[in-house]
């Protein structure tokens, strides 16, 4: 496990050096939702699977799973995972007493997840193995280094 995954909860200010986090963002933005889920899950485990940081990463995981469910044409699952993400981002915000974490606004993440839950994207050609961007807004951490 790399240093970021070991020290994630204590080193949130140095998020731009956290390779698994940045890979997850990049994968999510390019439609690789399952792979993004895997990157963020390693950080969720490193954060101890409970508490402020863990809720943040679990929220990202739920967004990624919602993307997988869109491609599988499973609207009810998309809604369920997106609603769970809303709850987790709001919990992170309340427990951490802050809005920006790992360069992302928790308010904006909750808003994005709510939009997905309220109007799940349609997938006219379900294919769980085909890479396809299904969400209209990318995740863009502030001051994210270019890849």
C-alpha cells in the first residue's frame, strides 16, 4: 500500500500527491466506474471504514457504483446508490465541519449525487463491459495536477 493510502486520514491537505485518489478521479471522469470504485475502496479501507474520511471515500464509491448500474440499465440501483452517496457526503460535511475535502466540495458532490438520484441517466444500449461516460459532470478537484 502506498503512503497516501496508509496516511489518508491524516494527510488530507496533501491530496494532490495521493495517487489512488487521483487515479480514481481520472477513471471516474473517463467512464471507468468499477475501476474508480476499486481505487477509492483502498482509501476507504485505509481510513478505517468509518468516520469522516471513510464516509467521503464511501460516497465516491457509491457514485462510481451508480455509474456501473447506469451501464447495466438498472435505474432503481442507480437511485439507491446515488441517494446513499448524498447521505455520506452530508455526513462527511457535518462530521468534518468543512465543505472542501480532497479538493472537492462536499456540497457539490451531494448536489451531483442528488441530481443523479432524481434523474438517473438513461442507457439506451446496456453493456456493462463497454466503457462509456454516463454522467454529464466530471469530478474536478481544485488545483488538480494535470495528467
